[in-house]
C-alpha cells in the first residue's frame, strides 16, 4: 500500500525517466531492451509537462535519469532543469555505465545531485578514470555510487506464456513494481515498471499496449492513479516479463543483431522456478530484500547505511 501525504501519493522511491532508449553498450539481459529498441531522445519540454501535472498527485523520493545510456542525450542539462522546474522533486540522480562520464561538463557535475555508476566485467572502466571521477564528484559535492555487476537474470520471454497462474506469481513477487517501485514516466504516461514500457516496443501484441496510466489534469486522476498502483492484477506485459525470477547467467556483451536470440523461449523455460518458490515463501515486506536480479554481489564506493536502505 502507498502512503498518502498532503493528498498526494508518496511512493518513498525514485521515479524514473528513460531520457534515451539507446546505449553505447550491449549487455545481455538489459531490462530496458536497449540493444534492440529504436533510438529515442526525450524532449525536455514534454518531461516538464508530464512531471508538472504528475506532481499534483504524486511524490517520489527523487527522479532517476536512466536509459539506455543517459549521457547520450544531447541536452541532458536541459532535462535536469526540466525535472527541477516541474516541482516534483529537488533531487535528480543519474544511472550510467560511466564510460562517457569523464567527458561530461563541469556544469553537468554542478547540476546533478547524485550519480550511480554500473560497472561491468565485460566493459571495465580504468581505475585511474574512476579516481578522477571520484575527485570530480567531491569537488562538485555530487553523491557518487558505483556498483559492480557480474551477473543478470533473464528479464523477458519472446514467446511468453498463457499460464495465468504463473503470470500472477511472477507479478506478485515482482519487487521491481511493488518494492523498489521503479515507476517510469514516458510520453505522457506513468508505468509501474520499465519492462511494461519496453516489452511492447519489441513484441507487437494488442494486449501489451495499455499497461500505463495516462497522466492528466482531471479531478479524478489521483483516485485513478492510486487504484492503478495498488492493483493486484498483472499487466499485459507480465505474460512475457519474468519480473525478478528469471534464470541467472553471467554478464556479457553481445552483438545487438543477436541480442533477442536467447529470449526465443517460453516463460516456463526461462523462469527460475526454485527461486520463484523461495521468494513466494518470504514475508511480503522481505520479498525485495532478495535482490539477486538487480543488486550486485560486489559494491564499491557505497556506505553501509545506503546499502542497508537498498536492502530493506
């Protein structure tokens, strides 16, 4: 359930904006399907409009700028300013693979509040470069976190499933939607999770096209939004999504042309049934603590306090 504060839905988590859909890496298992979706650059004016309206009914902990690789956005500073001008939050964070960060301007470092770097064994960043980035963060008083990821879980199935019981289990155990609340604002809509934005871009099925809620200035939008967020009914995309319980595999870079090949199986073939059963047995408040799907085993430049907050 969500907290209501000053007649607004207080999520206690970050709201996400995919400022670009493309990326300079091609990680197998990318939950945003970046290696295979068309190039896209978000319009700062549209971001401002959507967040301004949303801010009347919705309070996030902050806004995360994600992608793709967000530093590929040609007007990223305008995006940061649009988020703040909307009034939805004063705290703007970016999630990046870090490979373009050394080229970012001093103005960018001044504008952004926090940066989260995802480090991958297949595309390492030079330790000396990391030292320079840490110093830039210190000089600009920017929070800098770096995470090391050496494995992923399967994120979706191209063939999906018609097993409604399995779909319900995947949805009910999905920490992405229910615990971490990775709500995503895109093109005038709010979605419970990024997968419900991107799966329909790859799999063209009618039942996958209406997973978000349109952001409007109507008098009953607050009630509609609350009902949408609290709904226990799976989204259309859940028939192809594996939530947090896909099979685990080592991180690697793959040819974008071959990126969809490992997903040409049914949900039953790609889900980790043992792990799904394990998560189902956990108390509801503990389901999100099992972050194998999206929490790295090795962590650098992160405080114990922050780590504990992420594991709650």
